[in-house]
């Protein structure tokens, strides 16, 4: 009995040690405002590693939060553990929030961190596939990474591939169109009076191409914070360019439910893992 308890203790210790394993993304953080004083912990991007030894596939997880905070628990750590159960190594990104006080150019700060996270994973590991999964504003960041990976905003002397191999977007902010966008996310990222170029660049339904990775979408029809039109427009663009995609709709559930929609017994994550298996060599 003592042996069993000792064994379980070691297993749990290793598990929670793994859950707390994190690395800073940069030796020197780019795009820091010259007037910024020493950065606090909230402005230092980190990557939490949920590595499975011997796994050949991984996912970069980007929590949401309206570009005002990072919902790192239910849209980050909990999701990483779910992917671990399916044999994926997982990496949870705590990214910088766009702020004029700390950034020279706030609109590119989150994208820099997402590109750097993908760069880090590809350079440190030899996974066959590395995808990205994002929730809400994190879904916007994931789809920005999925379409602007060639517009490199970080130092990339090794020409490391920054494109995800697949993309999963859960109740994502997609568009900057005022008719359907999440106005808080839009304002926080590109300001109250964005230029036409910025609005177009960050309206990802207009940025899809044949290079966009296979994509799985999840949304509730009654989402009043981020209307389902965001996912529908993105799917329409994916279909236009022949990008392999899937979609999981809930009738109810609203916004921000993470892994568990308490209004519906259906598990979008189960359907997503089936879809991921269908990718094969796509």
C-alpha cells in the first residue's frame, strides 16, 4: 500500500510540475516602448509547456480575454490537459496585451508573441505537426497567425516556418467589421479610429488564401458577445479557397464556455479530435 501511495505521489508531482513548467519567449522582448519602465510580470510573455515525451504532434493554445486579459485557466491549462489525454504535447501562450504604454506598436505585439511561440516550438522540438487553437480574442490571434505567418514580425534568421499545420477557432473574433465584431477586442487591438489598412489586415475573413491551414470552427448560435457570423464568414472564405474545414455549432451556450457547454451535452472537443484524425496528410 505504501508503495502505491508513493507511486501516485510521484506521478502527481510530475504531472503538476509539468503543468507549471514555463519558459520566457525572448531574451530581449521586441517592440518595447522607449518610455516604458521595467516591465512587470503581466507584460512578459511566457509559454507553459505540457510536453509528452515521444509525441509527434503538438498544439499551441491561445486563450481569449478581449485583448484586455488572458483567460489562461479554462481556455488554456484545462485545454492543454485535454490534448495531453489524446497524445498531443501542448503549449499555452500567455501573450502581451496591446498597450501604448509598453509597446511601440501595440497592434502587432500579440502577433509577435504568437509567431515567437510557434518559432520556439518548431526550433526546440521535432513534431510532425504543430497546430494552433484559440478562443475568442485568442481565436482572432490564432487566425491572424494562420493567415499572416509570412508577414514576419520577429527576428527569424533561421527562416523557421511559422505557419500552423491546422487551426482550431472556438467562438473566435474574426472580423473588424462593426456589424459583427467584438468591439472591445477591436478597440483594444487597433484603437477607436483604426485606419482602413489596419481594419482590413485584422479582418481575417478577407485574408484567407489557399495557404490558410485546415481549420475547425466552434460557435454557439446564441453568442451575443461574438456573433456566430464571425465563424460563418470565415468558413465562407475557407470554402472559397478550397481550404479543408469543419464546423461544430451549438444552438445555445453563449460565449466563453471553454471545454464545457453547460447548456448542451455535446462535446465539441470530441468532435474536433475526430476531425483532427481526418486530416491525415492534408
